[in-house]
C-alpha cells in the first residue's frame, strides 16, 4: 500500500463545503457535465480572465498563524498617550470571550428580521440608552462608523434642516480633532459648503450664511471649555450646534444636552474597544427630538408583538436610503453593531459607579502628573482639563530630545506646534506609568525628581473645571446597568441575549447581495492579539512595520483580484467606499477643468446607497431604465448618454446585476460611457461572483468598492463592522483618500474616515482568507458559489418562478424567487420570511430589488445537506401556501399569517387555531433535532413607529403619541 504526502489541514477544503461526491450530484441536478461547463454557460466568455490569479501559494491554518505571528511581531506595542480620540482601554475578558470571540454574536446578520434578533436589539437599546444618558439628549442611534464621519453626518443633516436661504457656511472650532476637520472638509466641499475654522471664543456667529457650528468637548489640546454662552449665541443667530464629546469625560462634565447642544457626536472606543490601529469603533450620534425622523443610520425602538409583549425592532427610517434614494439624508445603511454591543456591555458590566471611577482615576493621575511636571519647571497650558495636559518646552530641540527618550522607553506622546507636547492619560494608567513619564522629563531636563507619593484609597479628587461644568445629573439609572456587575451575572445575561438570536452558528443565512460567508476561526484569531489591537493609529511608522506589511500585501492582492492599479483601505463601510469612489471620479474631472461633469447615470435596479452616495458627492442622479429581463435598457442608456453627454460624470453599475445575472452587454455599457467622457463606477456587492473568473478592470470599470465583510470574510457582526476599500485605474490614483495626520504621498484628497487605514484591526481577517485559500482556492470559491445557487434554483424553480436568468438559463451566485402571485391568496412575501423562522432559517432578502420577491444567495461554504434542508423548508412552505390557495386552510387563520410561533404561544392550555401545534413548530422532521425558538411573535412595526422609544424605558410608561410616524419596514430589506 502506498501513500502520498499532503497537508492534513488544507484550508480550502474547510471553506469550500461541497465535496467531490456532492458536487457531482449537484451538477447532475443542474444539468451540467462538470463545473467547467456550468461556468461556461453562466459567465460570458468575453469577460473571462485569460489567466489564473497570481497570488502566493495557499498556507495551511497552522502555517498561516505561525507566519502571521511573525508579521504582527514586527509591530511595537508602546504605551500611547497620543490621545486625539484614541485611548488605551481594557475589554473585560468575559466580554471578549463571550461576545467578540463568539460566532453566536459576530456571525449574525443585520436585525431586519427582528423576531430572531431580539438579543442584539436589546444590546443595542442598552448602547443607545448609555449614549442618551451620558450626552443628555433624548434620541440616539445604534452607532455610526467613527467620530469623524458622525460629525460629517451631523453637518449634512443640519444643512438639510436649516431654514436659512443662503446656508453655505459651517463654523468649526479649531479645537475639533484634526481628522474630524479633515473628514468634514471632504464632506462639505461637494455640497458647496464652506468650513469656517477658527476660535469659538471670537467667532462671528451673526454671518447670515452660517447654519451651524461644531465644537470639541474637551478640546483637541485637552482644554475643557464652557460652551454655554457660545451655544446660546449660536441659537440666537438661528444656528444649530454640534458638540463632539468624550463619553468617559461626560461622567464628570455637564452633559451637552444640559448645555443646549442640538446634536452630540463622538466615539465609544474608550469603553472597552481596542485602538486597533484606528478601528473598527462605534461612533455615537444623539440629538434633540426634532431630528428623530432624519437622524442618520439605525435607531432601535421598542414595540409590541402579536401577543402584546414588548419587542424590539429597527424604527422609522429602517432602510431610509433605499426608500428615498437620491432624496435620502444619508447613504449610511449599517451601524458598527458588534462594537456598539461591546461598548454597551462595558457600561452594563461596570455600571455608573464603575464608569465614573475610571474617569475619576484618569483625572486624578492627570492632576498628579501635572503637579510633578510643574515641579520640574514644565509649563502646563490647560487651566481646565480632564485627561490631557498640553506642555510647552523651551525649544524644538528639547521636544525632539523628549521624543527620543520617550520612545526609547516604549512611550508615545503627541508632538505638535514645534515646542508643544500633549499627554493624554486613560483608564489603564497606573501610578508607575505616571512615575515613568516624570522620570523621562527629568532626564531630558537634567533635573532630579523626588519620588511622588502614590494616591491612596482616601485620596479625594477636586475637579479642575468650574462648578457650572461639574455634572450633577444622574446617568445609567436603568436596572440593566445596575445588576450585572458580578461575572456570573453578566455571563448569564449575555448568554440569554445570544440565545434569542439566529446566526450562522445555527443555519445558513441565504441573503442575496449580502454574501453571508463562513468567518473561519483561524481568520478571526489574530484580531484580539495585542500586536493588532493595541496600536494607536497615529503611532510612529517604525512601530507599525507589521501593519504596513499587512496593508501592503492586502492592497497588492486586491489589485490582483480586481485588476486595478491601486487600492485604498481607508473607507470603513461599503457606503463609505461608494462615496470615496465617486469622489475619486469627481477629483479626476475637476483636475481636467470639467467642473460641469456632474451627472451620474444609475440603473433603476441599483442599491439605494448608490444614488444617495452620488448626491453626497455633489452629483445629479439620472435613472436608467431596466428591461423586463432585469438588464440595463440599452436604448434608454444611449438616450440618457446623448441627453447628458457634456455633463456626464459617471455610470454606477453593479455586476453581476442586482438581479443575479451576468449581463452580456456590460463591456459595451462601459465603452459607451468612456466614449462620452464619463467614468464607470462598479458597486462591488456581488464580487463573490467575480473573483478569479473576471474582474472589474477587465470588464471596463474605472473604480470599484469591495465589501470585505462580504466577499472577503470579515463577519457582519449583526450589522457591522464593515470595510469598503476602493480600487482604481492608474489615472484615478491621485484622487484616492488622503489623511491630514498621516499623509499619503502623492494624494491631496481629503479623508473619508477618521483613521488613515479605516478599520485596520479587522484587515487580518481578509488577509488570512486570501493567504489560506490562494488564487486557486478563491477562484474555486466563486465557482462553487455559482454551483450552489444554481442547485437551489434547480430544486425550487418548479415551486417558485425564478425571475431572471442569463442567456443560457443560468443564474449567477444568487437568484430572485417571484412571490407576487401569492397575493391573490392573501399571502405576502413577509409571511414566507416569518414562516421560515419556524423552520430554523433566516429569510432571504425580502422585496429587493423587486417588491414581493425573495433573493437567495447560498455562498460556497454551505454543504449540499444544508442547501437541501433549506430547499425542503421552502418547498414545505409552498405546500402550505397551496393549502391556502385551494381553500384547505383559512385565508387569515393559517400557519403563515401567525408565524413565527413562540414556545409561549404553543404551550398555552387552550389551542384554538385551525392547525396543529406540531405543524406550527415542528413542520419537518429535522426541526425537532435542533429547534430554534423565536422569543417573540410577529412584531407590530406601525405601533413602534407611532410610539418611538429608543432607550431602556419600560414600555408601559408610554401611551400612544398623537403624531403618526410612517413605518418603512415594508420597504426593501437585505
């Protein structure tokens, strides 16, 4: 007997689920002799790549982790006191292990199907309550991308809400964080808004062109300013005021709401979320009640279910940009859910007293440090401060000497304005750290220092700021923040929430366009390594060599996959990537003097973020019709190009199309745009059907954003984090995002996110995926995604019409099932989505891109057994619909209309429904083996919108409000 050597832990066989025997059976079902025939019949020959991807050889899991440890080891984990919105913190191990490292939390999808997402929704309500309490404003959303983009969203919102006719200016305090000013300038310019940057103490707010202002609390240099007079003056001149605030400082400072601010923004990073070289972090956004219908992002609200029980759901503008498209006030379609949950749970665990103690300790150590440095003769400029000292040295040479000495000791300070040094302390600082800092200054100054006395438990803190700014109002008073302070209690609470949510740990999540891929454990492991998590985004370059290699390699690999000349990793969501890509096109036209090229052609089937992003980039949206087959209407496209030829900026197109088809005319489409002087922006939502087979550049696109949280395996995290890098052709490289703090050579474009490399700490996940799959592996992944989709199509098309297919009857990696004809029997597509919960599945994409349909995408990581289980469920539901159609089941009192069924419902003593309990909860034999129980019945969305409650206030305290708010839950959802 002979054997051959082969590594036993080949990763591709673990990611790509269908084995050889399963593939053969599936190929037989779809009517293809082999995989090559299926791909040839699916992907147009004209767009196929001529050669295989040139990527490094695939590594095994063991080899990757060993090699990546060496790469990460090149990073130097120094103690960082740089501040500027990023601070060292500790995520409690019980939260790290049971949420951040738990697939039950990180593999869940955005909670559009609220009945099977009650755990995450409750965790987000906790987060919103925390933000509301600390900022003193009544409305908060479920998070935004970071502090800088949250400020930019506030700018956009206030510009849309001002009643001033000539509103063209926005005042920005020079004490706002530099990266925030950078992003604000990027966002303001296309909208024709001028930023007026200056000292808020001397600002002329009577200028009629001003519509709003933003200030930092505390300021960038650490000063705590009293903004009450400024805010009153602004309001007297009909200006809105945004305060960018530090959540930890707000436990001791008078809240922005009490000072009169209209909006408060900031980052919740220092509530337990590692710095991670810049992200991901949850930006927060709270506001006055008047803005509740236009607040960007997601709001989680309370409602009731069919049984009258309290239930949570996404409220108001759930898919605002998909409903309103170019009239949307924001292109944001997600939140930093996983990071919001971490920050919220940090507050739950520590409670109001614990959070306040972190702030007290931080401020106390800052006072001790100030006293010791003053004793050495160092001038400290901030009379009022929370955690940051601003120090003036005698010369630039002394500043450089301090930098050398500090870095030799493994410490980073902030160095600015020639002789100034900033030191921002944090909740992890201990007395030895203070002593080390003092010793460094003493050595540089050539002075002796007496050993300061460590603070004792009896040490009292006297705040450095006026009494009017000392917080007296309570916060975090709800029982959830005052109950779970023992680890056992928190562990059980988190587990209770986890058990309410369906995730990839339970079953496939077959969402079209969202690509719910396997998030392999080996890919996730490095995320929590200190070499990845504990670096400040503005740390010196010689301390970030490992990160630089990760970024450089990943950019090169993504260039190979897309065919582009360069990739920027800065955009920290898909929508932000869209925006960055359009800015690159805009910058190109402006550089050529083509200021008039502002028209963006967008197919009617496009994601709603596309037109919203185009408007934000200063473009005019012109819609191109779709044919009955779902393709771009070529006649209408030619007509629109001719009509707008002189003003054409770009075409935004998704490929394969949003309808799940490889359009045969895509190359011609791109050529027509180029001939008219426009550029082609490709939405990368469907890259899982391109990788290794074709590429955006080979098709003719000039720029494309990639969803690393889709095609490249970063987890969805219940609705975030995401990463949306963009790739561009050679002549668009100069217009990729830059950064004011960490400049990129050859780029003078502004930043689109707070950190230079966006959500850098989760880039290792995609790095791991490509490293362990190799070129052949990721190509095979695309082929198997197409096989899995066509297998589902073959099994279901006799039961549900498949709306669109390619020239040879094939679908791409996803397909649309037409459910509109069920309406005749009173069955809505929503009923099918809710009934799937009883079968243990999350619904496919509901009513997008066509109302009344389901869009299904299985991914390559689902086995034939799982695909069959899903198909069996869909076929069983079709039979249930048939019973209603034929009158054998009541049109209103049937198993679909009452879905989902909770344990409480079926355990009631009296069962009066015209179907059995068993049919309700055990519709197929497999369900008995691993039953997932929804914890609430179908939720009343309209009630939740009429009675908006977005904090932990008990539901019974609210009565119906007279204002009737319009629910958008029946709109597109994916």
